[in-house]
C-alpha cells in the first residue's frame, strides 16, 4: 500500500510540473482569461494558473444554454479557489447559424465566446497582454468538436494539450490537489439535448433544464433530458432505473413533464450516453 501511495504522489508531482511549466511558457507575463464552465477541465486549468503565479480571471459565458445550477457551481468553485470570476453574456442565440443547430453549433458558440473575451480585453486596453485559455485536453482532439476550430482561429491556448494531459491525467491531478469537483461528470450545455437540425430556442432549452432540475432534486443524477418534440427521452445510469420507475417518483416525473409540454416520457434502456443525439431517430 505504501508503494502505491508513493507512486500516486510521484505521478501527481510529475503532472503538476508539466502543467505549470506549460502555463508559464505559454502565458508568460500576460493576464490569463480562463474560459470557465465549472467542469473539472477548466477548474484544474484555473487552479493551475493560480499555482503558476500568473494573473488570471475566470470568465463564464452566460446564455440560455447554461443551466442555472452550473452557473452557481462555477461561482462557488472560483470562490473556493480564490480566483476572480466574471460573467460575460455571449448572446449566441442571436446568431441564425447557431440556432439552426446544423452540426457546427459549437463553432458558432465558441466563436461568440472568444470574440466577447477579446472585446473585453480591448475595452480594458490590455488586448496585447492577455491570453485566452481553454480546458481542452488530448482526448478531446479525437472527437468531432467544431468548437476546437474556433479556438484555433482565435489563438486560444490549451495548456493541458501542451502538457500531454488526457482526461485521466486531469482527474488524477485534481484528486492530488483535492479539488472538490474532481469526480464531477461531464456537463455539456443544454443545447446538446436537442437533435441536430432542430432549432435551438430558449423555450426548448428551458424545457430540458426544468426536467433535469427535477431529476437532480430527486437524486436521479447524472441524467440527460433529450428533447424530441412531444417526447422527452430520459438517460441516466442503469443502476438508477429502479428508483425512477418507483412511485411516487415515476408519477411526479410524468406530471412535471406534462406541465412542461411533453406528451410522453421515455426511459432510454441504453443508459446515460455521450453524444446520443448524433444517431438519427427513425
């Protein structure tokens, strides 16, 4: 057991060295603006900037696609770390290309975010002495993520990639640093609950958020409420199936969804999935 603890400690020290070196080399003396969601990737990046001694501000993009609970959690985490945090309204809903949800929605969303951050830097007369950072890691690069292209076009830095971090490394170092959200599941934006090709509207985002808030309040979490017109498809870990099918939870969920405008509530027996809306429904 002592050897295992020693190995974990040494691995954590190596990860820390690599990440802090990456941040210091890429950011230098500039102010770092971390695009902060409250997820584990951006939280680790924010914590690393603080440890690296670079001046840093966490920026959280606020729009209808950000769940209220995630917004509150981001503020709590920044306070916990002792980092300044600011909200920036991204207003991607004003873009027709974003609302169209044609497969490159994330590109338009991230473009709006990075342009907003850039405008903030210009307004503060420090545009030439700032760096925009995102919590992208190596595992993200093998996925279809249009938002990564937006980052490249706007010169966004990705120190986790430069340091050779994968998701497992992110969680390992987060545990070593005792970050309170080290085990937090992924929390994509609410727009990811709508099938590709279905227009993103504030009303639809509010529908799925309200369903997920209900599930969270009942301890049925993590979960996803996938929007399919009159149908809401619930995804959650298989071990939670018995609880959601028991009364009164089942009846309360059915009534809650009906009040939100859904005619049918389904439970996806495949469980909680990532990117399930990439598969077309017949």
